[in-house]
């Protein structure tokens, strides 16, 4: 039995290159992080070998004594990390990732073609919240359910709660989804909760009402550290990925209220939707890594880390504003900023490419009012990963300066290649005789 270097030098070499890239670049993708060595050890362990369909104590295969012990420990830690009482809340730690966790919830509580409302993707929502375009139902969620996305108020960049309320009262969704992938502000769960009650001739309509789900994937670390509002106070169901601000292995979790909601026993409906509804055997190595992550998440250091994530993001937002950039919503309460580059004269796709060439990794992102999703007008910048690497506010101000330098290069490149479509621009900047190559190299050297 050989180790990786001996058994497969080709894969070893690719992993080494990726590791080098991760460590040399400024990792600013808001949904990414660096998990701990302890988590990776659990993920790379013999737990990957075991089949354990079912739940602890109710498995379809033998040999699950220790897997049961592990999954129960993981569940207990999940409830403790989010400060929820095991009497009122339960959790399923088996979802393979965030999108499957969300789909398991829909499978549990909705019938095909039931109505749902989630934040529109071009306004910061996630695909799995029901994204569709006028031409195409893009996400499985919009294929199987009737989706009516809510949006931001474009003048403020904040969720348009008033419009959401009006639409919800007409559309009467069975499920309202809070949560986002690119929303820099905190969420008013109390306001969302009020939307789940419908009125008929001024009176509460007793037999209809919506479930409220929060997908806290992006901010779950901040929620665990009580840095942001607590969704558990007002929601029926809370889903999350485990690999973003929470800093665990790639995976998903679903928290549910134990008391029936609208006559539905969420515990059995959700557990059955995960298995046998959508999945087979759980990824026990991930559950092992998640248990480790959830232990970390209860430590004082984790709270300090999450506070630093927010302070760093504010320092970044402040310095970007000083450079004259327009931020969606004017700033940030959480771990990310969304920069509207349109007034600067360049789009997110071109800026992302030049920044990537300079080892600054972030992503192009739609901003309210955008016409094209392929060439969106903004970039999304997140602080969790580089905060894990130990950077503080001073360094994040410097990061804003480096981003500014990169955006200036992308503006210059755009004018050199004026009139070209995105694909031609990408070829132009990647060619060996790109006239601004030296400037990019200089910036990359500074970054690395
Ligand atoms: N929910 C939100 C809010 C997300 O931002 C994401 C991913 O970025 C997901 C769900 C999906 O997670 P996954 O990529 O693990 O399916």
C-alpha cells in the first residue's frame, strides 16, 4: 500500500501545484476558506470506506457502531455550535453539500409545482433558490417548483421588503427562502417571519401560510459566533454549507424545528427526503471533518476569528470607498463587499481576469441593474480566507490598494483592446505580447 507520491505522482503533482496556488495568491472568494489540518485529517481518513445508509441506530448495513457514535457527536456539536436547544431543534448532517441540502428541504415540504420565493440570483441569491430567466428554468428548483424571485431595491441595494411583502401576499408561496450568496448586509428575519402569515379580507387566513427557511451558507460561521442576527429565532428550517465562513469540509446541514409546522412533521419529512429520498450512503469522512469543525466553532478563538472577518471586511470596504469605488448598499455588515465597477468604466469579467493573472483571486458578480450575467458589472470580495491566513485590517486596506492597481490595469487593457468582445479580450491579455504584461507581473510579485 503506497502513499500518493509513489502510487500516483501525476495527481500528487497537481495537488502540489494547487496548494502552491492557494498559498501564493490572495484568496478573496467570499465562499472559500482554508480548513484546518485536523479537519483534513478526518476527511482523508478510513471513514470514507464505510456505508451507513440510514440514521444512527437505524442503519441498513452492519458495522456502524463507531459511525453511529460519530454522527451523534456531530449532531450534538452542530446544535451546540449554533446555540440551539436539542429539545426544539434537530439537525441532519448528511447532505452532501449546500444545493442538495436545499433540494432535500423542498422535497420534504413541497409538492411539485408548489410556489416558492427566494432572492433573485442577479440580485445576490443562489441558483438553488429557484433561479430562472425569461427564457429558461435554469435551476432544478425552478424546474420542479413555481418560482417568483424577490429582489433588491436598486436605489439602496437592500432587500426590498415592502415589495416582497406585497408580492408574497398575492403569490402566496408555500416556502419563503431567506439567505444569499452575494448580499453584504444582515437579514431582518423578524420581517421575513411576518410575511409567512397571509391575510384574507383583513383577517389571518388560517389554513394557508408559508414555511420560512434560511440558507445561511455564506454566513454560518458569523452566525455561530453571534456576530450577525440569529435566524433560529424566526425560521422553521435553517440550511447551510459547511465549507465557507464555517471553515469546515465541503458538506451541508439542515436544521429543523421539532414541533410540527403547518401540520408537517419536519423531522421525519426532512430526514426521509435526505435518505432515501435523494441520497444513498452518507459521506462519513465529511461528517468526521464536520464534527471537528463544529468543535472549533465553539472555541473562543473562533469567535475572535469571526469578529476579525467582519472588521477586515469593513477595512476593505472603507479603503475601496476612499479609492472612489461604488459599493452595493454602500458598505458591508458581514464577510463580503460587492463592488459596482460600472462607474469605473470596466466590467467584472475583465477585472477578474487581470486580477487573477496577478494572483488576486475573486469573482465577477452581477450587481443590481446589470444587463448581462456573462459580463456582469461587479466583483465580489470576501474576507474569510485571508483572515484565516492571519491578516488584519491594515493588510486588508493594502489588499484594497492592490485590487485598485489591478482594476486600473484592466481599464487600460480594455482601452487598448477597445471594441473587442470578452472572449477576444481574454485571448489578448493572455497572449505573450500583451503590452501590459510587465505591469501585471509587477503586481503579482507584490502580491506573492
Ligand atoms: N446556498 C448558498 C447561499 C450558497 O452561496 C451556495 C454556494 O455558494 C450554496 C447554497 C450551494 O452550495 P454547494 O456549492 O455546496 O452546493
